[in-house]
């Protein structure tokens, strides 16, 4: 079965961008998250990439980015590990039953978000609007690659999303959403509805957390004014 997973992180966009060219020591930072480093190293080896996680992160921290498309893809893959070390990890959302919504496949929930009143959030979900590590992107600049999907939502938009989640009665609208919008097989509609609801509750909790003050003192966090970073990975 195809599936995706969405990781959430609390981080300051300015602080994340300041990591690029900061000359921090990658090996020292990554000692904080050995499991993520081991997992990414395993992927790099299995996928026949002749580089390891520490080397990739050090290139980012030194600001000496290689321009090849293949390297850009690998830089995108490092962000989860880098933010585990330098930001605040919020958890993850499984996209399995909701991977194949009939009118928008591969984990893109956007049409159903519109149907249940979360139109502003639909503008951000899977929008791939964060050009890391080529930042700031500036007007009209598109990320070099399409995967993994990196999305960032700033504090002003998060405040508006908090209101939208609170006011639009999305739960009621989701309960009454026709099965044909949830699954091509009616037998799986209820499980897709349930997974969708769990995912949205989790997102709303992440939004609340990012709007709160934080005492997390790490390189990519600020006491206030943090953003929500969403990293969508998995089946393509």
C-alpha cells in the first residue's frame, strides 16, 4: 500500500535560514539525533548515494551548496534530521487511508480541505513553498526539486489558521462528507474519514503549539514568533 508521512516541526524561519553558512559543526549537532542520522545514512547507502548525512549537513552549514539536482534532493532529505537536532519536533501524521482520495491522489488532501471549510489551510497543505536550503527564495523562485515536500507556515498565517480551525465546524462537515470523496471503495470510506480527522486534530495542535511561547533553546527556535514546518515524505 502506498503511504506518506508528514513530520511537523516548530522552528523560526529566520533561525533556520541562519543555519545556512553558519559554520556550525554538523557532527556535533547531529549527535543529538543518532537514530535519525542512522536512518538517513541507511537510505543514502541503500539508494547508492556516495555521501553521508554529516557531509550533507556540513555543506549546508558551511554554505557551500552543490548545485546538481541530485544534491538538491539530498539536501531536502536532510531537513527532517537537521530540525530534529536544532528545532522542536512535534510528531508525525500517517497518510495511508487518505493517500488515495478519489480526486487528489498521493496524500494531497486539498479538495477535501476545501469541502470541509479549511480553505486557507488548503493553500498550505503540500504546497512545497520552502526552498531550503536555497533561501530566502524571493518572488517567483521555485525549489529545485519537487520532493520531499517542504512547507513552512509563518506566525501570522498560523494565527489565521487557528481561527479557521476553530470557527469553520470542519468536524461536522467531515462527518457528512460523501463517501465518494473519501474512497473509490465505499468499504474504506470510514477508515479514511477517521484518519483524516486524526490528522487534522494533530495539525490544529501543532498550530497551537507554534503560536505559544517556547522555552526550547535550540539553534532554530525563538521564544516567540515561530513557524510550523511540514515535511511530507514517503511514496511518490
